[in-house]
C-alpha cells in the first residue's frame, strides 16, 4: 500500500508570487460501521478546538435509501463544519478537508488533515479506506480572450485539421501515472465570484489526484498517512506545473530555492 517514490528531475518552484489557487480539498472515502454523517460531526465538534459551526447541506434532505442506491449521491457531503481557516465536509462514506482562502500553505493544511484523520482513527468507525484524493483548483485571470487563456497551458488540441487556439475549450482527461490517477480539467472561459470581490473572467485548471486503496489494514493506512500525503501532494504539484506553458508559468512569477 506504500505509495511509490516520485521520480522526477524537473525542478519545481517553491513559491508563486502571483498565486492562482482558489480552492483545495483533501477527501477520504471509506466504508464505516455506522452512517458516518450521523456520528462524525459530533466527534469533530468535541475533539477539535475552534469549531465554529455545523450546518446541514441539501443532500441531507434526501432519504438514506436513495443516497445509498444512487452512485452519484453515495459520497455526497451531508454536513459542513467551519473550523477556523479550514472547512470539513462529512458524508456517510466520506470526509473532506478544505481551506479558506488565502491558502495557508501545505504545511498547515497537512497538519489539519492529520488532526481530522486522528479523530477518525481513534473513533474506530472506519472499516476500510477505499481511496484518498487531493484536488487543487486554480484560476488565471485573462478576460474574454480565449487565445490568451489557452496560452497559459501546455495543451494542444486538434479537431480534424483545425488547431484549437482561440475557441472556447472545456477539456477533461484522466491520466494514470505511478499508482495515481490525475483528473485534469482545463476550461478556457469561466467566471468566478469570491466574497467581497468583483467577479473575474479567465481560465481554470483543476488537478484532482487520487489513489485507490486495496489494503484492508486501517492501522497501516493511518500510520503511513503523513508520508502518503506528502507523496500525493508532490504528484499533484508536478502534474500542475506540467500543465502550464512557459508563458503561463512566467506570468505567475515562480520562485526557486
């Protein structure tokens, strides 16, 4: 079950002066001894310092029998917990940890994931972990210029004899590599609205990296989780930078050690 060692000779930036990140989520999927959404929010409220609120999400109104039988609802989040600079979402078969923006950095996010995971492990509710994933969503402000938007990315799409250069593009692909599956999505025209800020138009790059788990030993999974998090973060980061063109990376003003 130990993740493979990342093999790359590409020197990656340690920091971006112009940070494009707008959302990040770590998700753990599992099989539980009880409907997790009815138990885990209370556990987290009691164990984590600084929990501010717990709210039910719309999927909570759907009957359990329907959620269990529908594949697209089986892992739907049912509760949202506000925890300082982090957000926790809980379903019957999943727990996710996300960050408020601005992003506090990988070290703090990693610590938050491990703290939540420790509560889950101590509770003894999880029978088996089926997968874990790390998703980063980045936004590049380019206005309505699709040509400028696509120039941010290391992407070449040809339909017949026509090379897509200035057209609106929505592309998603699943790329298996080194034991992980990267769901990569490129959108050349999107509008975002962040709190207390004017709307912006630009391009989106989403990299959702996941790893399936086949080892049923829960103790081993949680023991290896700190290293597993570093490995999946490194894989996600490498895929992100591979998706950027040289001008796209230069626009973010990368800094190296």
